[in-house]
């Protein structure tokens, strides 16, 4: 981007005006401190007369907005016809409200700088396009009751998050279920995980902890993960009961 800008004889301020950003943001793009969105890349390509020299990098740049350990999973989300997720510590990234995202990212240790937080919020919001994609993938989420009671970021943030879950839970391709704390049996005692199925039928099982991840591709292991998720889903409240439960929690705040 910088090479093309200099070739065109433009200052950062002028390029910023043409594509809707400040000069400092253009500098962040050029220095790799901030990842431009696909739309920004398209606008910059046009503004600089690049004739596709920038847009050819869109996929690689888009992948770079995610932490290295998550890049494979981010790609799978785009290809998923089915996604099953069980969570025990916090609301799944795909289900997070923007305020909840910022609160969670601000809690990371060692701390993330503000620019990295903004970059990851933008990337996480972009992933939520999966809810409106056509053809619509089948999306199922089960989370422990403790996730919904933990006021990460404060009561106002939690209130907004619960409201967000109620909205997303009304989508026809989405099922949200709660695993009650008083449930005496749970097949999810080994912790959170996600199972993704691609259009070709291949399944992947993803787990993440402490900045590291595992993407399981072995057919036997992924089939077992999907079966385990089925048991977890059967032990949780039904989707209707779960939305009613979330409404009650919201009323208590």
C-alpha cells in the first residue's frame, strides 16, 4: 500500500480522505500494526489505481487479523455447513456482543495493546457473518449456566450480552442451550470444544486453552467429539427452555 501510495504521489492524509480513514490509520495499515478489512483493501486498490495488486492479498491479509493459533479455525468457520460448540468459561466468540468482546480482550495477561484489541474486535465481529450466510449453516451452542452468571466487564456488559443471546437465539438456523448448574451428569467434564463439518462431510474438532489450540482431523476422534456433543446437548435444557432461562437471568440483573 505504501509503495503504491508513494508511486501515486499521495500523502497519507490524501489517501485517508479518499478511503475514509485518518492519516494515522493509514500509517498503521502500512506498518502492519493494523489489519485493513477486505472492503478497505478494495477501496485502497481503486483509489491507488492498483488494478488488483492489493486485492490479490485480501485472503492472506484477512487471515492475519486472527492470532496464529486460530487462523485454521477461522478458515473452517467460513466453510462450515454445521458448527457445534460447548463452552464452560465465557460466551463463545461467535455469540459475543461487542462490549463483551472488549471486556474479555482487556482481561488478557500479558495485556494486549489497544490497537490489537480493536483489530481483534473487528475480526470477531466479521466472523459473525456466519449467522446470515446463505445457504445457512446449522449452528448449535451449549454453554454452562456459570457462563451466563459470570459478570465479565460488569453487570451492564452482562445485561447486553444476555440480550444479544436472546436475539441470536431467535434465528432459525441457531440453537442455544444452557447446561444447568444443578445437572448431576455432564458429558462435558473434559472442557470446551467445537466440532465443524465442511460441505464435503469432513469433520474437525477444535480445542483451545492458554493461547494454544489443537485442530483434530482424525475421523474417529472427530466422530467421537460429535457424539459427545450430542450427549451434552441431550443433558442440557432445550433451546426453548434455555431462552426462557436467559430471560429470567436478565430479569434478575
